[in-house]
């Protein structure tokens, strides 16, 4: 049995100086159950990581989908090393800022101009500020997850510290429900600046849905913003908007843009983006050259090699075969797989006498023991091999019958050797 003793010691050490012991909620023990999970990673290469206890895993989290090429991609590493010789940050802009912006304009349908940030939250907040400046309106509609800043997080249960006046300006709408969007605009005539949504996550949009959102926005004088922090440079070189055939007014990118280096971007219509010269969206590290070098190498590889095609092919193996494993174990009422092949979700429902969080905890416990690092999504990278997918399917094939037996016997809680997960907040 794998030990996580060093992970737990590091957690105790980190919690003395870091709230929660992690800089990121989704990398903390809120997502990785204490006692049955690795909590700190020492190193990574390709599709694999090694924790501080020396355990090796095939990593299907891929740093929260930020790594699209694989850990330590040689082309990205070489580009960063070369840039390091020239410098990291300067008194004036470096030419690489324009070079990377030109690549994004070339690849992304909506992109006519580009501004860089560091996190996805920078990009979404910048896009919302742009939309408000362009329309002269304050209210926005949201669907999906859009980061930590006040304008969005105030609309979730994690809203402590966000002023009520700010919270009152953001309104959630369910994905796929056009009537809800119509009601949102009807309730605030002439007040809505924008809709922002992940163009796709768990479900493929119904035919015409995204175009209808765009039509409603333009009819009402609002902007349509796609949050492609995850889908961008993962679904295709041009993002989900290229795959789904709808061009938004603005789009936000991050995560895989630089294969894990800290960089994000707002891109969109020239007339809207020009307001970046008037609003304040400015970062000391917005033009930091190492991350831009990583992005340039990443985007060049996306153009040169079949990166997104391979992500989709590997993921399609999961979409094709995982339902059969679920059905064979009699767990159709508990598990389902959804999403785009490059970013699939194993959804978990409550069962008789068993919560979805108990089931997920037992599932993760058993996956981690088999050297499979996963938190319920399969965030694939170019480094994942067919054998990696086969190993994951084999793991599920062993674990599902165990879960079925635990559900039938009603003893799932006694099989969990650590702490059971609890909800953080639901965004999809």
C-alpha cells in the first residue's frame, strides 16, 4: 500500500504559514482527500509526476488543465532557456509581446487585438471591464467558472468579503437555457453589459444555442464573451469557438496558452479592444518574457504538430470505452462520462444511502493506490500515450465493481481510509 506520510508532514508544515496549506483551492485537500492522496508533488515529466513520498503517477489533472503539451516539453523548455539569456523583464516592452499576440490573432477567430495578463482571472475581469466600458452598463450574466475576483466570485457561495453592491451586478444563468437568458435581459432592460460563459464544458451545446446567445446580446446592445481559459488551445488551435462555429466579441485565454507558464490573454474585436488604451488593465509582469517565450513555442507546436487532434483521439478512447465499464458494473445510475474528448468529466450521482462525495473519495483513494492521479476530470496532454489511457481504463475496471459492492452493502464509509471530501462550490 502506498504511503503519503511525507505529504501529510509537508501539509502540517505548510499550514503553519499558508492558509489551507496550498496557494490554490483545487490543488488542496479540498479536492484530494487527506489520508489517501498525495498532497505535494516533487517533480514531473511528460504525463507523469512523482510525489514527495516517491510515488509515481500518470497525471490526468495536468495542473488543472494548464499543461497541454506535457510536463517539461522540450521545445518549450528550450525556448525559455534561450530567452533567459536575454532577460526576463525589462524597462520597455520586448518584441516577443507582439510576436505572441500575432500568433493568437492568426489562430483565434475572434482575435483582432490581444492584451496579456498572468491568470485566467485577470483575463475574465479585464473582459468584463471592457464590456462595461464599451456599453456603459454595469450588469453581467455568467455561466460556468470565471475566477476569483469580486465581480464573479460574489455570485457564488464563496462570496465572503465581496460587497453586496458588487454581488448585485452579476447574475447566473444555466447553460443551454435560452429562456433564462431572455428573462435576464427582460428584467434589466438597457442594463446588461455582457454575457460571459464557457462555450462548452460538460455538455455539447444544442444546435444554434451559442449563435442565439450572440444574437440576443447584439439585439440588446450587449457583448458576448467566451471564457476559453480551458477550452482555448485544447479543443483546437482556435479554441472552442473554432470547433463550435460561433465567434464571440471577446474571449479569454489562459492555462494551456503557455503550457503551464503563467500567462493569460484577452482577445477580441478591434473596436472593443482599443478601449484597453483608456481603461486600466496593466501589469508589471504582463510582458514577462519567459512566459511569452513558452507561449510562442507552445503556439508554434500547435501549428506544426497534430496536438489537439491527438488530445481528441486519446480522449475518444475514454468516451468510447468507459460507458461499457460503467454498465458492466451496474453503475449507470451513479457514473457517466461527458464533455469534449480532450477534457472529459466523470460525473458522480448520489446512490441509495451513499453520497456522491463518499463515492468520489473511495474512487480517488483507489485510483491513487494504482498510480493514477485524477480528481474526476480527464485533462489530457500531448504527452499522454495510448498505454496511459489503457492503464486508466484498467483502473476503473477494477474499482467500479468494488464501488458497486460497497453501495449494495451500504458500507462505503467504512472502506474509506481517510477523510471524506466535502463540497467546495458547484460551478458546472
